[in-house]
C-alpha cells in the first residue's frame, strides 16, 4: 500500500481539455458506442445532434427545408436557417458551453441547451466541416478529431442563408461502424411528424408530414385493425394521438422538444395515467388500468422550457416543472387530457362506444386467463428457472445502474451443444443463455392464454420478465442464436412469431436481434479467417493461397467455445429485427405463418432455389 501511495502525488492529477475528455469518455456524451447495428448506438446520436440544430432553426421560424445526405460512413446536413453568426462559427462547434441557446429569447424550447452536442460530434469525428452563410458572406472551418486544421477566410457568396455540416465519425472510436438506412429513416420520419410543414430531403427521398402525430400513428398502424379512428388532440405546447388496435401490449411514441424519448419519462407516465383517469370518469366505472391501456397505440409530443433529461442522450425526461413559472408536467398533461379527451368522447359517441367494447373485451380475456396464469406462475417457480433453463448474467437492463447494462444480452439457443459453447465463452457479467428444448410452439393466431399453458413459452417470458410489459425487461438485447440451416430458420421464425404475437413492443423498441455466426473457417498454418458468406470465403482463399483448409460449419454446436468467444464478444455481429414503416404485424404474420398464399409460395420457391444452389456449391 505504501508503495502505491508513493505514486499518488501532484503529478498524478490531470486536467483534461473538453475535447480530450469527450474522446476519453465518449459514453458520457453519446451513450454506448456500437457499430450501428442498434438504434441507440452513438453514431445515430451524432446525427441527431447536428439535425437538432437545424430543427431548432425551423421551430424558430427560419427555414422550411433541410437537406440530408448519409452514406455508410459520411453525414452531410444543410439547413436554410439564419446561419451561425460568422464570427462565432469556430467557437460554436469547438468550445464547450458556447452557443445561442443560453438566451431563452432566441431558443425558447430547444432540446439542446447545454452547448455540448455539436462539440461532441466534432471531437468524435475524423473529419468535421462547418460552413455558415449569412447575407452574402460565407465562413468555413475544418477539423480533425476536434482540432482545427483549416480556418478559411470570409468569402462572398450567392448561396442562401443557412448552415452546412459534414462529418465522418472516427473509426478508431466507432469500430467497424456503418449507418443503417432503416434506423435513419425512422429517425428522420420522426422529425417530419413533429414538425408539420417541414420538408426533409434525405438521400433523394422526401419526408413531409401535414398532420403531425396523426400521420405518425396512421403510418405505424393498419387502418383495418384499429377499433376506432385515431383521436388527435393539439394544444399550444402539447399534441396527442391515440387509438386501440387488436394486438397485445401498449405501444407509445413520446417526444419532448422534438427529441424522441425512447425511455419515456415524466410526460409519458402522466399521459398513461391521464388516459386511465379520464376514461374511468367518462364511463363512471372503475375499470382496471390494464384493461383500459391494453392494445393502446399512443403518441405524445410536449414542448417545455429548460427540459431536464436523465442523460446527455436525452432518451428519458426527468422534468418536474414546465418552466420557471409553469405548472408541473404531470398536472399540465392531466388537465389537458381530462378536458380534451373527455370533450372528444362526448362529441363522438361511436368512438366512445367502440372504446368501451374494447376495454370490456380486455377485461373478459384477463379474467378468463387469471386461473391459468396463477398455475403457470407456480409451475415456473417449481421449474427452478434460473438453474434449469437459464444461465443468467450478473448485470440486468432496467435493474442495474452500471452503464454496461445497455449491453446486457440474452442468447436464445436450441440444443445442448450450442448452448454449452455459448455458456462457456460468454461474458458472465452481461451475457445470459436460455436453452430451448426442440422447436417452440407455432402460436400464430392464438390467444395469450397459450403462453401460460406452454411451459417453454412461459419460462421464456419469465426469463425476460416481460409478463406485465417492458418496464421490467431484464436484457436490452434479445438475441436469437440458431443454426443457419432449414431447422434453425424455422426455430427463428417461430420465436419471432411468439414475440410479434404477444410482445410486439419488444421488437418495435429494437430489442430483438439475430446472431450472425460464420459459415466457413479458412486457415493455413499462419492465419485463420472466419467468413460469413461465399464472397468472404473466396476472398479468404485468394488471400491465403496454396489450398488452405476450409471448414463449413453446419451448426452452432460445431463451433468450439474458444472460437465462439470471438463471435459474441467485441466482434459480435447482430442483425436487428426491424419493422418497416409500412409493415403491420398482422400482415407480416399472416404472410409468413398464415395459409399459403400465391405470393408466399413464390417467395418460398425462390428462396429454396437459392438455398439449394448454395448447398450444392458447398458440398460439390
């Protein structure tokens, strides 16, 4: 101890420049790093920080169009707002706590108020360029990893006012990253829905919304599956939309000052409470909250002064007050919903009657399932879940405060060999393994009662802790790890059917992934290369030369624990399960799991032909 204390002196104390601190501790500013396979990876936060500035200009009445171009690794955003004051261009993108948003008169209800966002983007980019145009003059500056490299002189220009930002995330921080177009489109659609009248041109495609959150829910749902038309309510600083469908769970989209608060917060909790209270008062009946909110699809957008978020990534609102002199968020939302939703239901008796029928249907289903549910929970306890089916990890999502809980992962495997290999090679802090016994039940079209009656499905929902919703979800990433053969694909499809049928929020919120494992191992005495497809295999053969040894992995059980550690650690390849904007769950499940339609038959024929060609080539 004395020897260690000897080295703790004045020279042990360091003061970091803001740029150095951002690069040393990027997670404090943009959340988890990641390679772009998850929607909450840091590279999407970088995009958001830049677009937020352009959105704030639009909200303040400056600019009706934003142009965005994003390739696999490069981002370009051009707005037509006022442009950064030319003498402060460099300071605004490189000096922490510098910006125009500290003056509440200039930016009343902005999402970024701490002067960090764009500076973090700059510091975490291998290349960063900012260009501002104001009244016929243009100022440009270029940076590398936050360090100014070129300070261009003022130029005369005929370009329109506004700001151009170009950056490339630093690949020494964001390893093997690539932007996922589906995630970007969802992100940009949200900007369009929250800013009715704004046009965003993204990679040549136009994003525009006229009716705000009404358009959002219209695009997220299938009109035929809705129990009543979408209710759309707007106030000065609040906008709501809600309806009920026929799917299980609750589906919400919540926003504060244009920021998509994926983790909810005060405003969403207040919205959920207010709907229950208003409905009970309207029908003068003490319905169970779960029956009122069952199958609800809702969206809320709130604009407040000085919002308080629970992290720099702004995914959860923690605000209690609307502003220095404003009412509490919960009271404000409760009052708005009570007045406007109550008025709407009185004016639209058909909607009110259909809502009542939906609530009472949920009530009947809940009561009918009560006995089965109780017996199933008793069976789950007797099954000694944590020893028999689940090899758990130490850190859990929604439970532990450790920042690594964002990486908490449950691998769902089939067979003793595969589960054994993953169990031996996993990180026991953040990775758990659930072992299936054979193929799970095809539960397409079934009622939720079957989840409790089927031991395998019941134990899986208990392992995830999602019986009452995602609030208790124990793993941020639910990874389906099956063989890349016909049986493995079938198990994968059955598991996705289970999640989409009974726990669609798990998929919608980006928690479900497919584990990609190598199909081939190509090696010689000096080097081993793992390949995920035929193209990679051929490239490896060409690189190693002289007839290297080629192994085709027929199943996960053939991959040794030592090798598996390379595929579920830092180099893990996960394929996210994403619901497209125009894809509804019912249509998706009907297509893949319903009766054979001509379209599906053609799909199967084409894909079987492709599979047959691959198999013939592999074993030729």
